[in-house]
C-alpha cells in the first residue's frame, strides 16, 4: 500500500467477522447492517499541531488493533480491500 495519511489521520483495515445464523449458516458481509467497529492500524500521519505549532505525536502505532466510532471516517478501497480513514480522535481504545 502506497498511501500516507496526513496530520492526525489513520488508515484502518476493518476486522471482518464471519457471521453465522443460529442454524450455522455463514452469512455474507452484505447481510450485516452494522459497520465493523474494530480494525488494525495500517498507516498513521505525522500528528496534529497545537496552537504554538508544535507537533503532537500520535498515540496509536502501526499494527495496533483498535476500536473506533461506528460512523467515523471515510471508506475507501485499496488493492481490492476495504479500508477506513479516520481521525485519531475517532479511535476510542487500543486492544
């Protein structure tokens, strides 16, 4: 992947769980109405700047598993895979 997020943006690969019905039938991703809330950090920006112009470093690192807000970010497709670009503020926790 040759994509670098700017400032306090993060590129996530959403975690896709196989959903199963009560009878054991595997449901396709399109059957789920909810967007995934977990993902893996693939790339991070340089960080945001404070009022003095100093760079505030990012708290997440490449490879971290994170939980993010449900409607956060922008979905994009890179090399045939879905990814989400979010601001660091939309990341709620690191797993």
